């Protein structure tokens, strides 16, 4: 029985150059499809975030009776979507790496050959297939998506929130004043239920300070990058 398995298994592998090229072509198409699938998931999350921002901005700025807490809730929702997108981006990065391996070391060599250009790239790719690992940490993925897309959504929400709490006409009807007269009035407007306005202002300031700092820092946790296999 063991002898029969030994005779069968080698026949499943490519027997010549043309079969190897065919196998590589089909595998490349499969990786392209998986990369495109994760790219689509990332885009869907970004679209959800944009929809949330647009919808809640419309709600809170259209009527004076709408509470400014709606914008704070929008910030939390966008932050949750950013966390989801950072996780999806880590998977996308794995399949993008494999596609780039083919493009850089195989197709580029066909179009513009270079001597001894990463001759062991197939061994590296094979090892990644046997033990798939992430190439980017969750923190770095989070920072990258925040820097490229989400920071602008957070800034729009912040500007709308500042406008809401500093403009009495957007907080109560039959008021024509465009700006609050004092800091005390802003603090009173910024109250969120039993939470004082000063506490709300400090929390928002700390949150946005962290958002500005997060994309600038570099994450060097190599253990996080290598923990766990990539799975779909």
C-alpha cells in the first residue's frame, strides 16, 4: 500500500517545464483572486465608514434638536470599522506579497532579465505556503489604514462636533447667534448626560491626540508578526 502511494504521488506533480509553467499560471491567478477578494472586503469597510459619517452628519446638522452625542457615537462606529479593516488588511497583505513575488521575480525576469535576481524566490514562496505568516503587525496595519483613509473621516467628524457645540443655533431652535459667548456656554453644551462638558472635551482631545500620534510611530514587535498561521 505504501509502495502504491509512492508511485501515485509523484504523478501529481508537474513532469516538465510546460506543466510547471501551467501550474504557476493557475496558482498566480488563484492568488490574484484571493488578493482581490480581500481588497474588496477592505473597500466595503471603508464604504461603510463613509456612509456612517455622511448619514450621521446629515442627522446631527440638519435639525437643532439633534444631540451632539450623535457625532461622538459616529466617532466610535468609525473607530470600530477601522479596527475591522486593519485586521482585513493583514490578510490582504499576505496575498499581495505572494502576487508581488511572482511579478517581481518571474514576470519581470521574462520582460527584463537580470542575472541572479533572487534565484531562491520559489523556495521562499514555498516556505510561506507551508507556514503562512503575517508580514505586518496589527498595530502597523491599523496605523496604515488610519493614515491613508480614516484620519480624514475623523477630522470631518471633529470639525462637525466643534461646530455643533460652539454654535447655539445648531443646538436649540429660534436662536440666531452663530457662536457661543463664553467657554462656560460651550462646556454646558458639551455635556453628555451626567458627564460634565469638561470631561467630554478632555476625552475627545486625548482621543484625537492619540489618532495623530498613531500613524507616526513605528511598531517593531516582530513576535506579533509571526504569531499564528494565516487562515481565511
